């Protein structure tokens, strides 16, 4: 029975998944099994998976994808005492990624979960690079935030997950909900900056709106507090825009400033609107 089970979710990642699978197969720590769950890819992703992992891979229809439900189902198929989640587009940067990621869980019984460092891809836009540096990097910025966690590359003790599964009524931020719930129950979760993967997305404005609106809806459910327009949108937008401009000036990317202001406006308003709509809907239920 392996110590670690790696669960990899995928959907239409044919351009990246081969690099991810190769990097995982070349890890120094080898006491693991790999389980692939593909959400109806149409670009050849599942064909690649079947070449690498024919015995422990399966596919679901895209309409069946509910993150918490898929994750909980995958956990029931895992044999390891530690379950590592690593998305198919998260490419480990070195052979020490897996060993570094699970080390805190092995060394400390009080730690229930650990999440790794995500470095943006070479084609990442300037503000995407800036956001990843703040969220990850050495961890000193996000450590001051109310709560932060990412399941894109993370390790969790299997016994904790089986007792406290993911919520199955969220389409976004299921990892944030689960980790926040675990913290409130007294579990310890740590960030591992030495467990590095390459991962980022350059979203279009419609994609930014969709993602962050739904994350705002989830935030309303998770944190349970309303935010007025001024404090919930205007102040965060102005503060982040100021940081954006300073970053772009240091990077000598002043031509990106107008686009950055629009990007941040869309992002922050989407979060606030989603959170507002969650509470508006709650009153109607």
C-alpha cells in the first residue's frame, strides 16, 4: 500500500499534461499511486492519460463535474495515508516537489494539510505575475490575509478528508471552504514554498468576470458576512490598483496601466457583486 495517493484532475490540458505527468514520474519520492480523473476532455488529454496511467484513470461527463463531489469520489479510490492533489496543468518544477510537499505532514501530527508554491508561466501577463508573487513566493504577504489556501497543488491527510469531506454544493472555491472549515475546527494548515509548480492563467475579461463573480458568491457562503459597496469594492479596488501601478512602474510596463486598471475593476467588482448576490438570494430562500 503506497504512502501517497496523487489525484490529478484534468480537462482539455493536452498542451501541458505530458509535462506534468513526466515531472511526477521523475520525482525522487516514489512511494505513490496516481489516480487521473478527466472531465470529458475533447482535445486528446484523456488519450495521453491512458498511455501513462491506463489502470487508474477514468473519465466523467463535463455536466457531472461538481468539484467537491468529484474530489470526494476520488478519495474513496485512494489507498495512501496522504492524498496529494495536483491539477493537470500544475507542472512540478523539480524532482523534490512531492517530497517537499508531504514532509510537513510526516513530521508534524498537528498538520492536516499543506499547499505548495505556484510560479507563473513564462507567458503570464505582468499583473498575473504580480498576483502570484503576492499570493505565493515566500508566503509573507498571504500569511497576513484573513484566509488563503489552494488545492491546485496540495497534500492532505487521508483520515482527515474521510472524516471531513469537501462540500458538494459549491461549484467554485471548494478548497477555500474546506480549508477554512478545517481551521475553524482547530486543524493546522501550512504553506510549503519549496514545493514548486508552474501554474497560471491569462484570463480574458469575460473569464475574469465569470471566475471572480462565482468566487464572490462562494465567499458569501464561506465567510458569512456582507460587504457594503465602499468597503467591499471601492477600497479594495483602489488599494490593489495602486499596488498594480507601482509594480508596473518598477517593471517598466507603463503601457499596461490602463489595461490593468480595467482588469482590476472587473475582478474586484465581480467579487463584490457575487458576494452581494449571494446574500440577496439568501433572503429569498
